[in-house]
C-alpha cells in the first residue's frame, strides 16, 4: 500500500473534528512552505531586523497567514475608507 492509500485509509478512521484538524494542519504546512522557503537563507543584519524576523517567525509558527502585496494594498485601502493610491 502506498503512502497516499495509507493516508486515505487513516483519514477515513478519524472523527470529523480530527479530519478538520488535519485540514488546518495541511494549510499551515502549505503556508509555511509558501512563506518561508524562498527566504530561508535570509539573515537579518540589524538589531531591528533580527527582532522583526523573530516576530515574523513566531507569527508563522502560530499559523498566522501573512499578507502578500495585494492583501496589504487592500487592507490599507479599507483603513482609508476605500481610498487607493493610483
């Protein structure tokens, strides 16, 4: 039996609540790989950079979904009452 088949068999034996936890965990893993892998070689140089990097790593570990450039622009626009820079 392959890994996928074993995963599906194990999945079917879980309660719906535990299946939901698995879904959330998979989302977290995907999020981590999308947000941390390109920057894994990044080393902050300044004390502020190091502090901000630690905060970012804690947020990712806690499952916080980081915003991309478009998400940030939308949040800024929403906070400004819908105004967007051209």
